[in-house]
C-alpha cells in the first residue's frame, strides 16, 4: 500500500451544478477541476491529495448525480455511487439559492442508506443575510447543514475544520494502513504515463483496463472525458501513474471554455509525463489530427509508444495500408514502438508493460563520461566533422530525457550533430527515447 492509499478519502457529492468542483478547487487552493456555469461539465472522478492544519486526506470530485437521464448521465451517476462506496467521509453539496429539489432528496436518500458519515454543505450562501436559508435543508435528514460560499471562500475554513474533526486520527491511519518502509508515492518518483489522442479513440477504455477499475466514464460520445484523471497503480515495474487525458482537437474546432481548459490540462499532463501512449483509432486510419497531436507530444520530449487501438475492426487487406500510412504521416517519431491492441477486448494489452519498461529505462539512462567520450571519438574517427570541426569533450548533463553536452572547437552543422546523436543512440541502446544535444563552443 502506498502512502496516498493509506490516507482517508473525502468525496464531494451532489446533483449537477451546485458548485462541487468550485468547492474542490477551493479546498485544494488551486484550480484543478474545470468549472463552468452549466451542468454536466464534471463527468469522471478526480482524486488529489489535500491538507488542512497538518491533516492530509484524498479529496474526490465527482460528476453530478441524477436519478434519471441519458445513458451517459447514468454512467456519471454510477461514478458518484462508486465514490460513496470507497469514501471515509462525504461532503454533500446543495444549492442554497434554489432550495431542496427532488434530486437533492434522492441523493440524500442514497447517502442515508450508506454507512459513511456525511457533512451537508449548503453552497452559495454568500452573506450573513442568507444564513437562514440553510435550515430548510434539515428536511434531507443529514443533520445540521453548514452554510458556505465556495466561490467567495465564506465559511470554507469551518467546513475543513469539521472534515478533519471527523476523519480518522493520524495514529489510526498508521495502524490501519501506513505504507511499508521504502514505499513512496511522490509525483517526482512515480513515473507518469499520459494516455493521449484525439476524441473517441478509446483512451478511457484503455485507462480503465490498465488500472483495473471503472475510473473514467466510457461512452461513445466524443469528448466524454473533460479533465486529466490520474491513478497510481502497482505493476511489475513498481508504481506507475497512468493519466487519462481529454481528447484533443485542433484550435479551430474548440468552441467552448470547457474544451479549452480540457486541452490545457491535457497539454500539461503531456509536458509532465515520462512516457506518452499515443492512441490512434486504427479503424479510421491515420488522420491529419493524429499527425498534429503526435507533433505536439513529440515536442514535449518524452518517449512515445504508438497504440493502434480497435485493431480487431480493421480488415486484413487494409492492415498493410494502415502501417504504410503510419510510416508516412508519423515518420518523425522515428523508432517509436507500434503496438496493435484492442482496449475493449484486452488484445495485446500484455505487451504494454514491456514497452513501457524499455521506454522508461532509456529515458532514465545515465552513461559514464568516459564511455560518452569513447563513442564520440570513434564516431569522429569514422567520419570527421566538416571544415575541421571537432568535439573536444563530451558528457551527459541530465536524464529525462538523456541530454549530452558537447564542447566543440567551432560550430558544427546540424547534419553532423544528428550523426553523433545517432551513434550515441545506437551504442547505448536508447531506442526511441528523445535525446537532447547541447553544444558549447570553446574558443
């Protein structure tokens, strides 16, 4: 069990558009969840570590629970119900400006049947003049309500005091599930794997299969995932952080603020990831949108594993043409491994972990300075630099990705630097991982 898994879980529950994500952001002290003045923006469960007065806990944001609705509404509601089942404490949020609704009563009935403690937070109580509005929510049968304003931070400190008062003490946490010595769950120590692709290519289905839980809402409506959802999973490689990102479209197709912020979070997840799974819908071929997204992921500087998803839907005669398209449109990804999978059926999924292992090992490669110079000298002996250009000394300056610093007697042309890079890649078995070459001229 990791340190994060040992923390108590606090879930924010309620019907749509009562301010759950605003409260989630307020407690965290930063904007993590996307907030819009319309219902249905939050769909998946999003879990992050929070802290108040030295007490740490996991805070879960959920989509709005609805008693009836579309198939997608039902899946979002199911995510809220799963959050209830796995929580130590529930904060039920209601809208103080609308009074008790039928949906509020249905959520409260669901919570009363659970064995989890509940704090009833009446949101949008922006001033003391509205404090009396909270008392009608006593009818929900969840105890005394607390009037707050998540947007203006009114009484949120009192709410947090109440949360930590009801949570297990640190001694109980240690007894019930403290991590074993040597286990960590640090963002800086757990390799991150971002699952990226255009909308509706199967990213969330793959994410759920990898983590072994229905964590992300899966639906055939493009754009179902709105935020970057991440989960730390114990694998044969140790801890890995899988990050499900929103489907990304070109800017001209982004037509609302929600999708704009979704794209920003997806880009941030890519920039922070150690490896990216680039998911492509094999049944639709390699699109220009896939190509642009691949260029953006490649620019982030992390290794890329290309996943041709829905491979079972491709006709046998079309498979060769599809691989030709891949070589033509994504040639700039070089030796990135290509895996043919089906996230829905599980076909080929067993090959993902070995591919990740190779990519992470190359990304973290550290080469002794002596060996770097030996390879550079042999490369220069086989092919001297043009116009007397020469590398005098070389060293590896960093990992993530491997970065080599070359001290030269004069400027070297880009073609010769690529030659040296290729020799380093081949000698140290760096595969498809990006390599950075830094030149320093010594006069």
